[in-house]
C-alpha cells in the first residue's frame, strides 16, 4: 500500500491550466527585473549587486521588492543575485538558515568566527547552508558579466536582516539606514 502524506490525504487533487501555471507560478529568467537597492549595504561600492526576488518574500528591507512568481511560496524564498567581481553582500545574519548555490561563476561565502573572518570558495552547483545566527556575506570571484548566485531562505517567517554594526555605520554615509521595523530608509548621503 502506498504511503500518503497525512497533510494531503483525502483532499482533492488541484487542477491548474497551463495558462494559469504560466501566469501565476512561473518567472522567466529572461524577463525578470532586478532591484538595485533592496538592502542597506547596496550603495557601498563593494556590496553593489542586483537582487532578483524569484519566489516567496524572503528577507527584504525594501517594500518595492516583490516576487517575480505571483503565486506565493510558503516556507521558503528563492532570490538570484548578480554581482561583478569582488562585489556581493556585507556581513549580516538571519533568524533562519540561508543556502547559497552559485549558478554562474565562482563565489565566496565569508563569515565571522568570533572576530576572525573565514572564507569558503564555491564553484557552480556547490551548495552551502549557513547556520542560523552566523554573521555571513558573499562576493563574486568571477570575471564573468553574468555571474549569478541563488540564495534560498527557509522558514515561514524570514524575518529581517541583522546587520553587523560596522555595516550600519558605513551604510549611513551613503544615505541608507533602516527604521525600527527593519525597513529601508533612503536619505540624502552624508557629505
């Protein structure tokens, strides 16, 4: 006798047309739009990157960042990151796990062990699952103009980003900060 997951046992099998699947459940890589200021650190030159929210809301500080897949995901989010050589994300941490998978090019994940920065280089297709609460960041190691990494955040509530204090201070000089709720605030850059 086949094993049936009790969460769906006895429920009718949903029907979905190809048109509905295409409209509500698909994001075509060739037509998605990136948001260049989704996070506090993105005006700091070494952390400039494009954020493409593919599915699920994940962790975001900019209310304009919407998923490209209209039908919401429950329990996870997938984001693509494009960055030039040496650029990526500053030290931050989450109340959830975060998985990184290089899709195009080599990438490096870095984190703090106490006050010491550690690094791990990743090739296309490699996977790293960064534990909850660890200050982490990443950067592109490739000269490819199409460098692309996938980030997956787990959990039904991705929460907000907790930035390393050094990043908050540096970002304020660019005119970006976050309010008490963790939402991005754009101001005039400090002179």
